[in-house]
C-alpha cells in the first residue's frame, strides 16, 4: 500500500458512521514502567530491571521475585526444586510455609482479586506501620500472624496483576506475564506476595496453568478477602436463569 495515511480520502469507501469510530492502533512500545502499570510486561524484563524500577518508585514494597532453575533431562523431561528450608529464596524471605497447596486453572479462566489483611501490632498506627517497608531494608514481619503467599508455576503461562492497597503506602499496580517449568522458562519465576497486596491472574494462551503455592499461615476464610472477583462466577445464560427461577416457584399439580 502506497497511499498517504494522512490523505483525508483514505477511508472514503466506508460509511460515515464507521469513519466516526475509526481509531489508529498505537504500535509504539511504552517504557517498562508504563508497561507494568498498564498493559503488562514479561516478568524476566521486570526482574532484569528491578533495581531501576525500585529506584523509580514503580515497585510494590514487599513484592519479591525469584528465578527458578529448571534442569532438562535428555529424553525424559525436566526437574526443578521448589525450595529448601533455610536456603535460597526461603532464607531470603525469612519463613517456611505452614501449608502447601496446588491449583489448576483451565485455559480461558481467571482468579481474583484476592487480598489478605496485614497484621498491625497493638498500639501501632496502620499507615505508619506499613510505611516501614519504605523506610527499612529488612522491616520486621510477623509471618505467623498474617498470610504471605509464595507461588510457583509448573505448567502454562499466566497474566498476573498486583495492586497495593495498604494504608499509608501509595497505590501501585504491577502487571506482568509469567511462564512455568514447562514453557517460557526465562519467565519462570517464584512470586512472593505480602498481605495487603491484592492479586489476580488469568490464563494466557490455550494451556491450563498448574501452580503450587505455600502460605505463611494455614488457610482461614477470615484471611481471604475478595475484591472485584465476579470473573470467577460462571454466569448462566439469561433464559436459563429465568427458567430455573420459574421452575423453583412452580408447584407439582399432579
């Protein structure tokens, strides 16, 4: 095509209604900071630029990302470790999970947002207590009194969302794409999430996502808050819902 895109007659073959709705797609790539707060970026790029993102204030305090080593085994498959107590990532985090769980997400599905309540010590002001993440390199944490999540991905690829909702901290969004042991191994990362940070994910592509996650405390419904989680509900077609309601109100006349 050699037509001038600024030619006013370029689209004259369309109806006026269609021309009024025309928009030009933007193909320019925003900065990494722009990507993680809007459309998302590969998690490997985020990890490579972690220092710069932290310095720019684009990193959510307390969020930690760790690369995983996957060992390919010729003709058989691959092998990888979750972690060892008092070594590696768990030594860095400072806790060993009280509970382990698995989850499978079918292709085309999503979870979240979920959020866990931060523990605020008695007599502490919530905003000031949470701001310790900004002031201290290794702030005091009560892992046994609040739920921290550590997530591993074994299969599939997902789009991940994080939103900081802690009192006293600026509201920030981090959006990225994470791989797994089975594919996209350069984006295969463990994600550690502190309480007060809302998180959601949806499957990217046609492969189910299989994940394993550890928590600093055992599961309790009281620690599991929901925000904008309607995506998890599989809505019935309106006529099905109407029919079921009518059936429930009907009486057996036999």
